[in-house]
C-alpha cells in the first residue's frame, strides 16, 4: 500500500510534466493544424538554457524564468522563419519540417554539450518529507506542483482572459477571427511562443528530476500518446491523459514489471521484460486509435475516414 | 516501359558494379550502402510518394527484414530464399501496421506508425530467442544460389542487382491498374471511391508491397553488416529514409535513388572534411545537423527535390504542372486534405 502511494505520487509528478509538454502540442495543433515533433526539442533546449544560466550564477527563479523567455523567443522564431513560409504546404510536409527541427536541435546540443549526462545544478532545496509512511524528495513535490499549477493556470488563461479568447477565436475559425479584427498570425506566433516556453519549463523540471542529457528530447515522443489519448484538440484532455499516463507508467515500472518478471521466470526462460513502461504509452495509443480515435475528450469527426 | 528507360537502368547498374570493382573495398562498401538505401527509399517512396500514406516505421520494418533474413540464413536457407522470406514476413507486418490507415486520417495514422516503430523496437529487444536481445543477432555469411558471398565486391553486385530488379518492378507497377489506383488514392480518396476503386484494399496493397521491398532491403542490410541489433533500426533510421525521399524528390522514381546516394555519401564527405579539420568528435553531431537542415531547407525551398533540379537546369524550361508531383506542389496538395484541413 505504501509502495502504491509512493508510486502514485511519483507518477503524478512526472505526469504533470508530461501534461505541460502535451498542452503545448495541443495548443500548436489547435492554432496552426500542425503536429509539432519539435516539442521534445523545446523541452531539451529549455533545460540546457536553464543549465547555462544557472551555471552563469543566476538565482534559480531568475534562471528558469529567463530560460522560459529564451524558449518563447525560439518558439516564435520557429513559427516566423520555418512555419510561415510553409503556410500553404500540406500538413505532412510541415510535420516533416518539425522532425527536421528536432534533429537539428538535438545535433546542436550534442555538438555544444557532448553526449554525456550532466548533473543538473540544484534548483529546489535538497531534502525530503515523509508523510503517511511515504518518502518524497522536495524535487518531486516542487516539480509536480509547479507543473500542475502552470497547466491549470494555462487552462484558465485560455478560458478566461481576452488574449485566451483571441487565441480560441483564431484556432476555431481564422477567417472569422480576421473579420472581427484579430491579428491571426500574431496569435499563431504567440501560441508557438507559449508552447515553447511551457515545454522549456517542463524540460527544466525533468532535468532536475532525472539529470540533463540530449535524451530529454525523447520526452516529446511520449507526449504524442498523451495527446492522442486525451484528444488531439482538447487541452483538458492533455492534462488528464498526462497525469493518467504518468501514474500508469510509474505503476508499470514499480509493480507490474516485477510481478510479470516473477511469473515469467517461474514458467519460461525469459528473465526480463525490459523497459515495459516506455512502450506502454504507445500500446495505449494504438488501443485508443482503434477504439476511440477522437481521444477521451476530443470532438468526433476529424479523425476517421 | 520504354526501351530507353530500361537501357538507362541497365547502364546505371553496370556503372555501379564497375565502380565497386574499380574503387576497391571502400568503393564496394559505398556502392553497396547506396544500393541498399536506394531499395529502402524506393519502398518508402511507393508508400509516401505514390500512395500518400506517411509512415515513420520504415526503420523498424527494415529491422524486421534483417532479423528474418538473418535467422533464415543462419538456419542454412539459401540467401535468395532468405531475402524472399524476409520480404514476405515484412509485408505481413507492414500490412498490419497499415490496418489503422484504413480507418484513420493521415495525421492520426502518422502517429500510429510512430507507435508501431516504438513497439517494434521494444520487441526487437525482448524477443531474445529470435532477435538476440539487446546485443543483437550475429548473422553468418550468406550464400546466394549456393555461392558464398565472400567479398565486398560480390555483395555490392548482389545489392545492385536487387536494386535493379526492385526499380524495374516498381516502375512497372505504377503503370498497372493498381499503380494508377495508388495515385488516385493519394490525390483524393473521394474521387477514388467515385471511380469504383476499393480504397481500403488499395492501401493494404501499398503497405504490403512497400513492406515486401523494405523487408528485402532490411535483409540485405543484415547480410552486409552481419549483425542485426536494436539500435540500428531506430526512429533515426526512419528519419534518414524520409530525408532521402524528400531530398531526392517525392513521387518520382529517380528521386529515391538520388536521395539515397546523397544521404549515404554526405556523412562520408563530412567525415573527410572533419578529418581534414581535426574535429572528429563533432562528426556525428555535424552529420545530424546537416540532415536536419537538409530536410528543412528542401521542404521550404525545393519541395520537388534534387531529381527535379537537374532537368530544369539543363533545359531551363518553365515548371511543368502535372509532372511528378511532390508534397509541396499543387498536385501533391491532396495529401494535405487527408491530414485534416489547416485553418
């Protein structure tokens, strides 16, 4: 029971970070119809930016904020320089361009920082609390709460502020938005900037939990199952699916894998099921696409032939 | 097919084999790498360029081919049969991956192939009796028609021959009813249905045929490397093949070959430059960076690829509408509607 609770808390913490990245993907998809493969790259770049700024001696809060600012700039620049010339190109071509961006960003970080994992300077105070028999480090608490709060804050922003309203208009019907005087292409740039900033923060949080390496970019690939399970056009869906997948992964890692391996060892020659928790999101993704392709919260109609 | 095209194909194959004989072991290695990549790119081009179904699982499919051919070869099956067996097995897996495409729209399907890639990679590591697990499967020297492939020159010649056969078969295919049905499905599924084309069956054939060719290419990769390991068939390999057909030019049949040559030879060139400037530790990063930039720049500025560049330079003719459409051209724009309308 204690183990289950411990796993649930850890899962919720990583899950809220997934949600943060997935929110960015959904935001970009809603606004510009593009599935952004480079979201993982934004997370990685954000983490490296925080690392550089922290090493330069900036206080933690300032460094993280500054790296979010840098990422917002990079996101807006991507939209202006790469996506805008491709406005009339087919969706598949745009997807491949974002894949190219991911490859470039990873290569650039590899060239500058090398392939080895780097210890991330402490952002949150060291130590842990123990409550109800479980033991959680401040890192996990802070990352989980920060990510969850930002995700909720972002949903509120999107639902209840004038800027959020303009975002929703631009995403729903760009012509109508233009007609009532919304500068749609600025809104799209803003959406990319916000997505990149959110992903950058998520990357920094992940780096505080697991260390910093270019493998961080792979997190973007886990975000795809999250987005599809939640529904590609649903921000709430991304949040819920992120948390659910985080907890599921954590339980798979901590409970299911050992149990399965015990059974297999007793009955067959197989000794290990490997990183089952890494393939689980994709299995869920396939299941979801076959059973309910619009996702948990998505609207029906856009996805089926 | 016109006699001229056939003669051209034969001439290209002859030149490739002559090159592999003249340039020694390294030349043979390069020719073999280009030929095998060319086969894989042809297979992906059939799926993406001709049928309009985007797939990120090409790397894993090549892996399936390598493992199946390797296991058959290790069991003493002749190389030709092993390659055919790899083709059939990969065709089956390819069709399985394609199943969701019968129901899902382009964008969702592309994500489904991403999942297929991840799941296959996991299976490569897990199915130890068949794949040798994380350390990989060691593959014995193959024999084709009982003749062992003893030197790199011979294996290069075998690869070029397979490439020639694949190229002839696939170009012929596009002149059949099925091949034309692929084009119609790419342009508009609604029109295809209206013309009485069974869209689901056409797509299933595209996946099966593309998978068959990919399996053979994978088998050749396995026989060439003598090892099939999980880290050789990752999403990065899929990206390499997508880069090949984009750089070469989607939906043409010379494009994949040009792209394969470009993508295989570029790292070699970068390696030479790197050695000259003494930056060996940056090489893999530089190679990846060049790849990413190539994909981005080609898609933005030259969506019809390298293979369309040459004729235009030579004759300086105005852009022909309707010739070998690509993703960025109006002719290829139908791919977009399948991916969902963009606001």
